[in-house]
C-alpha cells in the first residue's frame, strides 16, 4: 500500500503538470487577443498593445507559464533590489504589493516627470513624498529605475522618457504620459495559491473562484447525499428481483429520467414547484455570500434536477452489476443450501455488486462539482461550472487554468478514494 500511495502521488503530480501545460497551450491558441474583449472592438492597435504590456502578455509564453505556475515575485525582486511584501486591502480583502524599503512598505509613481514614493504607515495611512532613490544607468546609457506601482506590478521607468500608456478606468481608457517601459505583474503562482488576476473582473482569481467552488461543493454534497443512496437502493432492489414488475418499473422510470435533458427537467420543476405551487424559490438568487445558509430552500430545485438526471443512470448500472452477481455460482449455491434470501443478498451479493457502481459514482463526483453548467445556468446558481463557462467565453485563461486544476485534483482524488473503496468491498484486491 505505501508503494501504491507513492506511485499515485507521483502520477498525480505528472498528470497535473501535463494538463496545465496542455491547457495553457490550447488557451494561448484559442483565446486570441484577449485585450479586444477587455477594451472593446473599437480600441486601436496602439491602445491594445499598451494594455497587453501592462498585463504582461508581451512576455514569451514560457515565461508567462512559469509566472503563472511558480510566481513572478522571485524575478521581480532581482530587478527591484528590495524584498516584496503584501498587505490586505481592508475593504476588498485583496492583496496589495509593496517593496520593503528599510522596513517600510513602499510603492512609486511617476508624475510630471518626478518620481514619487508612497509609503505605508503603521496605522494604514499612505504618505506621498518625492522619492529619494538612485537611478541606475542601463546598458543603452539611459537612467532607469525599477519599482512597484499602485497596480501591483514591478515596472521599469526611464528617466526623462515617460512612456505614453493607456490606462483602463471605470469611465474608459485614459492616456497618460508618465508610463513605464516594462511591466512584470506580481503574483505568487498557483503552487502558492495565487492564480493571478481575472482578466474579466480585474480581481484576483482566488477571490472570485473560491466562493463559487464553495457553492458547488455544497450543491454537489446535497445532491450526492440524496441521489447516490437512493440510486444504489433502487438498483439493488431491481437487480435482486430481475424480471419482475418492480424491476421493470424501476428500469423504465430510470431510463426515462436519464434520457430527459437536464434543462427540460429543470424547467419542468420550476413551472410546477416554483411558479404554480410556489413552495420553493424558482431560481437561486444569492442576495449575500451566506445566502445558502440563510435560505437552504435555494438548493431544493437544483438538487431535484440533479437527482432526476443521475438517479436513472446510477440505478441501472447498479442493477446490471447486481444481476450479474446474482447469477454467480456461489450465490446460487448459497440459495440452494437454504440460506435466507435476504442474508444472501446483503451479506454476499451487495458487496461484490457495488464494485462497478463505485467507479461510476467516483467519476460523477467530479461532474457534480464542475460540470453543472446547464443546471447552474437554469437556476442562476453561482457555482464553479458557470464560472468556468463564463471565463471560457471571455477568454480569461487565468481563471480557466485555476478552475481546471481544481477539477484535476478532485478527479484524481476521487479515483484514489475509489481504489481504497475497492479494497474495503473486496479484500482480495491488494495494491502493491
């Protein structure tokens, strides 16, 4: 078993690395110029080039991948000559980047050709004063200075040669003449829990992704707790009574539910329970971050839809496995010897019959968390599936990559849980 665990961990690391590289390359080809979606189709090539540089998209693809994976702060510190520190914005909860200059968190701004230093005080106030820094002479003979700007990037200013840049504000693009010549957007990297900034919202991916993941985990757990025991019970009941009216009834109902698309089932349930009877909310409108805990009824219709979709499939797989086990020679021998039928079913048949459904159930756990796009869109449920869909439509590769890596971890983790479940159900199975 220890050897199996080591191999599993190593294969998990290799799998996640290969998936991340493949996704990165596919998104690089498929998304195109994401600045068009951010700035609009009427943005000029000059404006798009300026904004692309501010996002760090002008760097080589391999360097951007390393920045996304292990962070850019390590190479930014080498340019700055100062260690980097972060503080938390008390309003938004987002991290702010600073350079640690003699123990004082400092940022810089170039204004009217003059370099200003923004220093963070112990009480949280920021003071602005002319920067007392030494400009470094570059290879081309010009004087340059590397510092941290207010947008959380390590930037290079050239003395007397402020670049003309276009800055995106709430009111649109604004042209500034004291811009930097080079940008390194600061991030810690996904391996340290930082997926970068969402290109769609401009906020850190972790801030927008984690609440969606929590919502999907709650929905998936509720659906799993309802559908899996019910489906397994119905499948075992049908398989143990093969060919009877009960078996045919369960099979027909299960097949009907599985064949019905989830958007049809969801709309049907909304019309009956949400609009006609008005016993539960028709849509899952979140008025606060803890809306699910304040109003658990928001989960009722999404869980019912998922139950209808999953119930028939898992029940039929369990039935098929149960029928096969019931035809096994050792089961027939036990019945012929006069053992009670119930004892034969629950002591001998069920454990072996669950081996095949366990694989299906573990695969469906991953789907329950990240593949509920249709269900979440129908009910307006802010989960991970809808988050991935919105990010993909926008071309927000930072958000897609981070969400995809979470799904990879879940997929590999459920596979390991399934392997361990095999050993509990069948002691003859051993992993070397």
